[in-house]
C-alpha cells in the first residue's frame, strides 16, 4: 500500500454542546412541546378561576403529577465526550419539560466506570422515590437485579445505549451493538480481500456496549479463516489510553488492518500509524470528529474507511419515552434504532471542522423521528 506521512494536524475548536440547536426535545422547526391533555371543562373553569389559577391547573394536568415527575439518569460514565454530548442534549430536553411543569426535578448519578457504584446509586434512587430512572448500563447483566427491584417498586426504568438483558426492564432504546460490530468487521474483511493480520480494538471489557460490539465483530471475523487476529485490545474510549495499549502491538507485529470499535479508538489507531510512518492500512471507526477529519484529509491520498454512528440523541428518546410511560401512554418494550453509517461517498456530510475532535457529528433528531421511533408497533 502507499506510504503516507502525517499531514493532518487537528485544530481543537471549543467544545460546544448541541443542546441549544434542539427545538423542544427534537431538532425540527416545530417546538416539540408535549401538549397538555385537554381539560373537559376548560371553558367553565376559565370563567371560575383567575388566569394564574388556570395556568397552575394546566401545568398540573400536563405533568400527570402535582409538582412534576422526579427523574434521574444513572450512567456508567460521564467523562467521555460522547457522554458529555449526550448529557447536553438530554439537559435541553429536560429543561423544556421542567418549564412546562412536567418534570419537577432531575439529577445525574455518574458511576465513573464502577458497576458496583452504579448499583448503589440506583438503590438510592429507588429509596428516594424517583418516578423514573433513565439508565446507561455499565454491565449487561450485573444491573439486572437492581433494575428488577426498581420496576417491582413502581419505578419506570428506561435503558438506552448500553443495555441490560433482563426482560423486566420497562423499556430499552438503542441500536444493535452486535450489528455495529458486524458492520465494521465485514467492511474490514471486504477491504482486505478476506485475508490478513488484524487487531481488534474494543472499549472497556465488561461494559455492555463494548462487549456487544466485540461479539458482533468476532462472529463475522471467525467465519473467515484467512483473517488472523493478532490480538484483541481493550481501552477506555479516549485517545491517550488507546495509543498506550496499541503502540507496543504495532511495534512488534506486521499489521494489515485494525477493526476499531469506537471513534477515539479509530482516531488513536490512525494517529499511531501516521506517527510511526507505517504503510497506510484500513481502519474502520465511528463518527468521531477527530477520526473523520483525519480521514477527510487523507482521501486524496487514496485512504478509504468506514464508520458507524451511535446517535447521541438516544438519550433524548429515553427522556421522551419516560414521560410517555409515566403519562400512561402505550409503548414498546424494545425500541431498535437503525445504525447510520459513513463511507467515502457521504463523508463530507459529517465532517465538522468548526467543532472539536471530541465531537460526534450526527443530524439532530426531529420531532417526526421521535414520533416514528416511539410509536408502538412502528
């Protein structure tokens, strides 16, 4: 393959959350405001109450609970940029519902990667009488028992992104992590012509989303006997620790491709190859702006890649679904969102040079999409 020297220098723009670009909780030109249920005797009550009293009664009706719902988000991580962006989108949605009186209070419990801490934090939310817990799970099975406890005590648990396996969770919302891994692995196999020495580079072991992606990739790779997996690496979803575990493997082996199952992992992989002056190899990735910009700058040199997108607005869907369930609306227990993908043909639609490397470009979710994904049977 053609040898390519480093010519990309990522300019770090200030990280600004996309929360402000949302209209209501969606991204369409409509407000996306949850409409208050019609009041049967609205005309009569308007004559019998003051304007302030009418406003208070309308707010109570829209919330379904006097004072609004008490909602918490339990997340295994908050530090990674994907989580920060997700948090900003969720905050915008939460604030809209707070302004309408639908949500009375909202808090975030960050377990900092410790599943036992996350279990304890959820226990506290149950004891403190939360109406709903939005969950991004640190383990696909270790949280099952506490999730089941919450649901048995009347707490709505809406799980998004990294999912638990218990069937007793109220609702799961996400893409398929297994499908994510399969798509990346198949692209790499096709690009290598079905043979070569590769590295599988996944996120932290034991975290549901990482395990699912790795499982999907392995299912495909193991069906190709001429693909030799040199090693499977695990790292936090951050470039510095990723390069620390990758560099020794690149130094000791002839590597034909890297199946990177995360955006910062892909960026670290490409950076390491460029830094070492190695022949360019195929590296798949995710819609991580740093990786997309590196990729874009190398297109004229013949570099091709493939990336998938884990939409940050899954958290917005979780907030919306929580409100719908608390208000007694019908819902599907499992909501599977299609995985967007990027290749050389549509790369230019995703590269955002005005944002930092840590940004995950994705089109804002629209009100129409929210309705489509959350309508039962859709």
